[in-house]
C-alpha cells in the first residue's frame, strides 16, 4: 500500500474528512506499525502536519511543536517549537488535553532556558488537567530548589502523583532513604528503588547505578531488612560495573573488613583505587586510611596526609576529622582545632553517606572537646561540656555508642565538677547541695548494665545544668 492508497483508506475511515485523515497519516509516519507498510519518516510526518495545520488542526500545530522540541527530523529548535505551542494556547480551547499538554511543553522550554519562575507557572497550569509529567517536574523543582526554596514535602506529593514517570520512583526512594521532609523509612525506600529498577525497560536508566548502590547499602547495613552481605555484594557489583564510584568504595570496605567475604586487603585497595580515580572522596579517604594504618615508611604517612587533604577538599568530613588528628599528632594544635571545628559543623545532608557520617561526627566532637581541655589551645571547659553532652544525646544503645559514652564519661564528670565548683557561690545553698549529691551518684565509670543507669544519671545531670543556667552561653539542641 503506497502513501496515496493509505491516505484514501484513512480518508474513507474518517468519513471523507481530509483534515483528520492527513493528521492521522502524520501520526503514522511518526509512529509506524499500525498498518505495517509505513516506515518512520519524520520529514513526511512534518509535511502532513503542516497540511493539517493549514486546515485548522490544533493537534497538528501541537505536533509540529513537538517535532521541533524533540529534534525529530529537524534540528532541535525551542524558539520555533514555542511559536507553535503559543499558537495552540492562543486558540483558547481550555477544556482539552492538547491545551494542557502544550502548557507543559512551554513550561519545559522555560525550564531549559533557566526561567524557573515561568516554568513553575506553566507546569502548575498544566496540572489543572492531570498531567503526570508536569507533576514530576514540579516535584523535581521542589526537590532541588530550582527557582524556589526546597520543599521535600511538596516534592514528595508531586512525585507520588506523577505515577507514569519512573524517575519519580527514584526520587521518592531518596526522600524516604534520607528522611527528607519525613521520617526515615528504609522499607519504603527499598520498595521505590526496586520499582524504579523494574520500570527501567520502559524509561531511561540514568539513575540505575545509584539505585543499585542504594539497595546494596540497605542490605549491607540491614536498614529495614535483615542484614544480607551476599545481596549487598551483588547490588554493589552491578552498580560498580556501571561506573558508580560509591559502590566501588563500599566493595573495598567489605573486602577490607571481611564483611560477608574473605578479608582481602589487596582487593580492598584495588576497589578504593578505582573509586579514587573517579574522584570519590570516600574512596580517596579509605585509600589514605590504608596508608596511614600501614605507616611502615615515612612516605606512607605523607601519602595518607595528601589523600586526606584531597578527600577533604572534595567534601569528606571524615577526612577533615582525620587530618585534625594528624595535625594534633604533629603538635600543630591550632590547626587541629580548626579542622575539628569544621568536621563538627560542616555536616551536609546532600552527601550520599550522611547516615554513617552522623556516627563519625561524634568522634570529631569528642576530639574537639578533649582538645579544648588539654591545655594545648585556649581552654574552654564550658564548650567541652556542651560537646560531651551532645555526644551523649546522639548515642544510642549499640556497642560503638556505649564505648563512646564510656570513653567520654570521666572527662564529662571531671569538667562538670569544675563547672559546679566555679559557680557554687552564685546560687543558693540548697541548689548547690543538690548538685553535689548528684555528683556522688555519677562519679563511677559505668560498665555493662551500668550503662543504662549512667544514661539516666546523665539525663538528670543535664536537667540540673539547665536549672543553674549552664545553657545561657551554649544552647543545647534537644533533637541532635
């Protein structure tokens, strides 16, 4: 069936309506296969659309805009595309899908050209008739703060409504994984990551390496699922094969410590090097850590320090903290204090490993508190007490956190005693005696089951310190 015969066939099906027939022929050239004898030909589609547009077909005008927007058969030309889209909008048929789809494309053109305010305006207009693509881009703008303040609650709402856009599943997973605008929900995050991966065959796979990495991380840590190193390794390997540097780094860590695999420092170093070659700050840091731990030669120390500095410049606050320790070991205490301060205060939510960093940050706070009472920098015991109490408040009941509390406990008691002695004459005797009685209750280093009692005593101590005005200089946050 040649083009003329096909047109006659379509014309007959449309009751002799030439405008609709030529429009449908254009659709066939764009999306061949219905009649089996037409091959995709965007140039012929454009000619058909032009004929239909000349006869007043708004759908044809819209499709001409889409051809120029997507660069199908012509170079991408957003100016020309926008001209066609505006022509559709000017027709004032505000009750059909074409009108609202056109609003979406105009919004995309404004977004591409950096006019986020106008883009948001048109996306919002497009959603008056349910448009999953416009909803997705509104979610995207709220997620990344494009032209507006980031609002993860609104982003989540729009992503949940953009049911046909698989990329929305990825961002919803990230929202639940990081607890952005909601509580951490690793089970929901896992489900959305898996939905994204299953939907890859229908959409682009630009986030696939990251989705695989996140799933590996969830199974490695046992977040919302039973810990499963074997599954974690499979996901990490798939992700690493797609050049995801975080997966390479985490595979290195599995081999370094022997998590679910036979311990192999050579393999660990190999993975860390691969991650470092892609400027992954965690891979660079871990490579530096291996050199520091080996430290057989002076060159190992120099190499470690150099790698820490590079990782720190790329945003690894663990590296900043580690550098502080190296400078403290070199007796450059002011430089160490500067780095500890930066590690404590420069926490960035957007870092992919931020959950782990919360724990590493406790050690930086401990080191800073110790330095502030060491006599090697200008002393600040009240700040030290504040930091020790912040560490306590962040600590849970896991073994590492118990060790942190046990480590800081004698320091805290010592400096609380100094603080109380310093202020004993500024408050009434009854209050001072109550504080002294509290001291007697907590002057031991808790071990084993004593940890729970220590936490209870710490809580009482904290309340007492608030009563005597301790927090006037350093306001302690309740939800750190």
